[in-house]
């Protein structure tokens, strides 16, 4: 492997057994691949602590459109954050429930606040903000409401 440095890692037998079971469930073909992802995630953690960091990602929400004005309020919020919302995808799940996926970008703190505003609307049943730093390529959930 060009450009790769080999390192050694020592783990207790039980920890290694749990790690192997976990990476097997996730479909990793090697321990090295899984460890590389863990290291990348660890390095990316600083991005998720800096509210001024530029991020891209998605807000996924499920809401009950039969609840008065929920759709109007969601549209208003998206217009208020027009500089952060790139694309909206709307899916009808059943007679009363819809899912919207918003592709967003901007400073992490702004996006967190936007997602919190969305999830606090009466009628929004679930919401999640999932972010990726353009420089790291690693996805992280930074807010959830179930």
C-alpha cells in the first residue's frame, strides 16, 4: 500500500471480540478499514464543537400535515433561512403524515438553531440534523427529536 503507514494496536481480548463483532455487523472487510473510519471520526469531532464551522448536511423531518398550520410554519421557516436551504424534497407517507428532507449549508450553530426551530413546531413528529464537514467527509448526527 503506497502512502500508508502500518501501526500496531494492543487491545484486551474481550474488547477485540466486541470490536470484531461490531465491525462485522457494519460490513467492514478489515479491522484496518474500521480503525481508519474511527480515526477520521475522532479527528472530525472538533468540527462538531465549533459552531462557526461551515457545514453541509440534511434536516429530515416527519410531520402530521393535518395539524393546523404546520405546513405553513415549515415553509415560513425555510424562507427565513433561505440562505441555508438549498433543496427541499417532500414525500407523502400516508393520509396524514409527510416527510421533508432539506439539504442545508452554513455555520453549524445556525444550522443547529434552524433544526431546533423545525423540531419545536407543533405537528413535527420527528426531526434530525445530520451534518458533514466538506473538509472531512464524515457524517454526524448533531440533533435529534423522537
